C-alpha cells in the first residue's frame, strides 16, 4: 500500500516510474508487508491449536497440565518441536557446502525441513514422535529456525501461547473434540483447517 501511494505521488509529479517497475516494486513491497503482518498470526494460532490437540491425544499429560500451569512452558516448547507450525522453508546456497559427505553447490536450492529435524530420532531418541511435556531437551528444537534468520517473533510467540493457554484452561478447563481434525494441505505451514471443540466451564 505504501508503495502504491509512492508510485501515485511519483507519477503525479512527473516521476520516471514506468508501469512495469511499479508493478514489480508493489509486488515486492506488498510481499514484505504481508510477510511481516502474517508471520506471527497463522503460526501462533497453529501452535495454540496444536497444544489443545495434543492434550486430547495425550490425556494424562493434558490433565497434568490443567492441574499445574507451571508445566505450560514445557508444553509450549514440546509442541513447537512436535507440531512445528512452520514445517519448512527454502533457501539457496551462496557457496559450496559440505554436509554429511554430500556437497551442496552454490546456487542450488535447499529445503530446510524443520518438521523432520524436530522428529529426528538421532537427536530426540526413540520417542521422537511422542508429545512429552517433560522432555528435558525440548527447547533445542528448530521450530524458529536458527542463526541470522532466527525468528524475530520467537519470544512474543512463546509468551502469547503461554498466556492464551493459561487463560483458556483457567476459564474452560473442560473441553473436548467433537469431530475430526483436518490439516491445511500445505507444505510450509500445514496448520489446522477444522477442529471442532466444545469448551465447558
Ligand atoms: C509459533 C509461532 C512462530 C513460528 C513457529 C515461527 C517460525 C519462523 C521460522 C521457522 C522462521 C525462519 C527462520 C529461518 O530462516 O531460519 C521465522 C522467521 C521470521 N519470523 Fe517467525 N515464527 C513464529 C512467530 C512469529 C511472530 C509472532 C512474528 C512477529 C510478530 C514472527 C516474525 C518473523 C520474522 C520477521 C521472520 C524473518 C526473520 C529473518 O529472516 O531475519 N514470527 N519464523
């Protein structure tokens, strides 16, 4: 939107923007704005829904979490690992890289499969596929990526999830799934499409 306004300003003042460059610039700018605006929305919703879903699949741990809100921090970290709201992202190698005996050449595309890494038995052990809110190493998951591009909103997302979880479960400690849960068929952010739930006080 900002870009469209700039383009209108520029052309009305006789600026040199041609139509194609303005369309390209608008697309790039909108992409940035949309990425900024949606980065933390779908992902955090997915995380919170994932915790509620996990509690129904692991009722003993769900009950423990209801009884002791202090467990929320572990539950959020373990759900980030087990659920991994952002399943993957693509990158392009800028230099040749040697990884486990394979060479990734400069210019090649690479898929960062966070979801797979977060269930890697070499890292998490034989129970990698299980949701365990007491897992001591849960926080070393890669759900927020790593290094220079580590998620800018990680602290906010963690805090949001803990607050929503504690408020929701305090007000509505009894909830149940009343139908099938379906996922969005999308590789990058396969969130929840439908999850009918009834909350009771
Ligand atoms: C559960 C919630 C979230 C998850 C799972 C998540 C996950 C991710 C992942 C995997 C990346 C890419 C990291 C990489 O390239 O290595 C990322 C980047 C980013 N995230 Fe999040 N995110 C979440 C919430 C948020 C929130 C709440 C915000 C902002 C309010 C946010 C803003 C960003 C931004 C700006 C980047 C780009 C950082 C960069 O490239 O330097 N995210 N996020």
